[in-house]
C-alpha cells in the first residue's frame, strides 16, 4: 500500500494540538522520529506514521538511483517504480538486521527494482527496439543541446547492455558511487564488481566509439569520469 499522509510537524516540545481536540483543548503527543532505530521499530509495529516517515526520509534516495540507472525521459511511471520499491521495503522490513543500515538497505532495494525493471522490459522485447535516434527527446531549459543529445545517446547505449552491467555502470559513472558501496548494494564481492564493471566499461566504449555523437566525448576525455 502507499504510505499514508505524514503527521503534522510537532512543536519543539514534541506535542501538537489534535485536529479532533474539541472544546476541551485536549493535546495529544505525535510521533517524532529522531533516528532510524525508532523508525524501524515503528515499521515493525505496523505504525502508519512510520510508513509515512520512511517515504518522506528516503524517497529522494530511492528515486535518485532509479533515475540514474533507468534514465529520465522514458520512465513516466517513475512514481510507480518508487512505490514498488517502498512496498518491497515494507514487506521485508524484518530482514533488516541493523537499523543504522536503513539508508543502504533502501538503496539496495532501489537497485534491485531498477534491475528487475530492465530485465522485465528486455523480456518483453521492448528496450531492444530503441535505437539512439528513436529515444524520446529530453527538454530541459538552459542546458546545452549537445549535452542533452549526448545524454540521450548514452541511455540509448545503456538500453542495449545486460541488466547487471547497466546497473553497475550507471551507479559508478553516472551516480559517482564508490565501488565498495556498489558491491554492497549488489550484494557481491568487490572483486566481482570490478570484473563486471570492466566488462561494462569495455562494452560501453565499443558502442560509443560507433556513435558519431558520443565518439568526440570519448576522444576529448579519454574515458568518462565520476
């Protein structure tokens, strides 16, 4: 289910007037999440305020990973993908061993959601029909058209890469994430991540070299940087 609407922000004393207080002027304490341990405890207890707080606190992190891996312009259903990630978080909250690792856990779920989305679309033979010239245009005011076109071509190349390589490549070179962090999110060893990234790096470079728009970017920079 979608997280419920978060409670009003409490006053500095940690209390706020209830909208149903009535003439008696009754004041009720509202939940005030100070740390992830309290949030996780609330989630495990099935508290509605905890679901709302989880979404408010971590939705930007989840959406960032989804957009970096999947791209912006072809994923109008991004809100649905974010929602799916939080549904997975809620149903598997008992599997979180350390409340201090909540952020990393949510990022792992986001990476899994991106991976499953890519695999599902490949299975539907949808992504393989996107040639770079067919990718919908991105319209962003104030951005150099050449940069936008390169962005469009990059995701055209990524669409043709294996799902795991695409996720790792995007997290490393588009999001700028450290290799140790990527290994933790993909739940594999650092050595495995390095091998997979090397394959993704080589695959992307070969495709980019054949693209008239991306080729100059490679020659100017030698390689992409984070």
